[in-house]
């Protein structure tokens, strides 16, 4: 028996540093809904490297204390309404980054080194507002080459949605291999998948490169259409009509509550939609 | 069919991409939600120029197998020649604000965020700035917050900066030495005065400012045919609106 999405959500403690991929890169939106159902609080979200639908849901539901990300958006449906409202109200702390900085901090964690350098950033107000980032003089140059150092960032848990998982605990995420870096860097990875498959995908040369090894995966739950309303590779597309409906409803607190009642708390109806 | 403003903008961007005075554009990357820059790149490609296009948000046949991390690593190495950036605010020194107005991190109007701008703007030999809205609220004397600076202090590693700024009203070119824009061409119906009125920052203008050329009949045929074919999957609404073409069910 594989666990349920809701039982896995119960294992994510309040206050955890939770990493979520963006809408085009296989976030587990099913886990975000389950975290809302369990009433998670004070989560610190990390957008890898940007944030989308699942982040706006979690923020609106009051699950989030802090966000580190390079952008929060609903794509074509516009700005993220609950994120924007929470930022204005001072209900969340926002630590702005730039996309490659987040990848680099995860790559440092993946390597088990305390920091990594990154070009760019100097003269940006992003850097000016990051006391945890620093500029050093490149020790390999003859002097006069300033470069930014970024600390390793190790998420407590990464929430990803793959196409399938096998009996060996491997999860297939296809070409989205940036999820491997995220998984390698995180203390725990909780994955939802469309379906379970027999055997060991790492024994199949064609499937192996798209796999995240079970070494890194703590638990898997089946959640059909678990990325919905965002896209999952060639399995299903972005549900633009639904995200536009969300954007309309989430303009107000009352509309957002109605959305949660309809699509998150009402599990039977939410399941039908998923 | 009359020429759509989006078609004129795509053709104008394509001419900037092919500018012989600029460093070569062998590999161009296009980020999220950028249908007009994407159309410009496809126009260059369908005109027979051997350019490699990496469209970050292409769903089928996405060029990357390591997501946006791969885009930034490629750019870090200097293997992306040209990128497009915009901004909620752009100022006369080509500083970009994608974070928001008011105090950090955008206590006035919060924009989505800086995305990769604070890296791409430095590491790409040239950037074409593109923003359809041309108003004093977007083109400001000084951005409230700098996501990515237009110019850097001597000694800061930087491969390039803005080549040009294309808006719904005109084309500006950018001189990084002077850190100033120069009006390069006017879209139909605009004058130097109307541009001054709609622009919050000061800029240079030659005595005679040419009109932004219309797309040629060949360019229009490419845009409405093979360019649209390539864009239908990623930008169905744009293709329906501009080219009156719908994705077959």
C-alpha cells in the first residue's frame, strides 16, 4: 500500500523550508492542497527558481510565513493575487532572489559545499537586500574582479509531481532534470505521481536518464492529475481556464475562501477535477 | 489584412537582431510570456538565417533537459548571444525594475519579481529591451528598485547591456558609454514631441528621426504562415488575436 497524499502532508512539519518547482516544472499541487487541508502553518517556501499557482494557494490559505523566490506569477493569468495581498499586508516575509542564484544555492547543497560563486548581481538591489549573500574579490584573478558568493541552501522537503514511480522507489520526471538537483539538495523529497509501475526504471536505459533515484525519494503517493491545474510534460496541458477562474476568485478573500471550499476542502469534488 | 502593431514590432525586433553592427546572434533565448520577441526570432529563422532558438516555455520539444538551470549555465559560459528583457519600470540609464514600486520589495505596486534579469543582463553580449506599454509610469527618470542595472562600475564582469529598447511607440538605441537612450525610429502616428510627452526619462534625438519601417510583404507572409505555425502551441491566444489563426483541436 502506498501512502495517501494527506498522510504525507501530515509528515511535513509547520515551519519547514519547503521547495516547490514552478508551474512548468512539475510541482506537486496535490501536496499543496493537502498541506492546506492539514492546516500547515509558518511554512518557508523556496521557489525553484520561481513560484506559481501552488505558492499562491498556500499563501492565501495562511500556511506561509516566508518566501524566497525570483518571481511569483500565474503566467498568462497575471500577477499572483494572494501573494500580492499578503506582501502588502505584511503577512509574509519575501526574500527576492534571481533565478540562477537559487539554482546555484541548491547546487552548492547538492555538492555538500558551504557556498558557490555566481556572476551578475553586482549593482542590483536584490544583492543590497540580501545580507546573507556577499561579494569577494576573485582569489584566482590578480585582483579587481568582484564576484558574489551564495550560501548553500538545503530545503527540508521538496514537493514534486512525477509521471510514475516504480517498485524500487524511483520517480520519472522526464526531461525536467533540474528536479534532480533539487532532489539531491533536499533533506527529504516527497513525490506524488500519476501511477505506479512494476520493476525498476533504472534498469531501462531509456527511462533511467529521466529518473530521480529512489536514493533521494522518501515517500511516494499516487495523485492522479496531481499537477493540475498546471501541466505535466506530455501527459496533460496547463488548464488556463481554471487558472483564470482562480485568478478571478482569488482577487478577494471571500472569493479565495470559496475557491478553497470548492477545490481544496471538498475532497470528492476536488478529486473529480483532478 | 492590414498590418497589425504586433507584426510591426516583431519586424522591428527582427531587424535589431540582424543588425550587422551588433555582435553576432548565433543562439538566442526567449523567456516566459514573450510572444512578440518569439515571433521576431522565428521571423529571423524563417528568413533563412541559421540561428539557434531556445524558447524556455516551449512545451513539446523543449530545448532544455535541465530546465532554466541549463539556460543560466549556458549564459554563464557565454553561449547565449542575445536575450530579451522587459520591466515594470525602465529608466533612462536602462536600469530595470521587475520587483515593484515604492519601498523594497514593492510596497507600492508589486510586480512578479526579477526572474533571471540580475544575471542575464550582465552575461549576455546583448539584450533587447521590449515593453509594449510606452508611458511615463513605465519609462521613468529613475526606477524605484533596481532588479538589474543598465551599466556597471569598471571592473565588474559584464559581457554586454541593452542594445535597444522597443516600445509600442518607438525604437530607442542605448549607448552604454553615455548611459543614455537615443530615439532611433518612430512608429506610425508618433512624433518626437509625442514621445517626449509619454517618456519619463530624458533621451537624445537626431534632427531627423525616421519612421519604423512596415514589415515587407515577404515578412508579413512569413509571420502569418510559418512563424504562426511555430507559435500556435505556446501562444494560442496571441496567434488567434494577431494572426486570426486557431490551433486545430
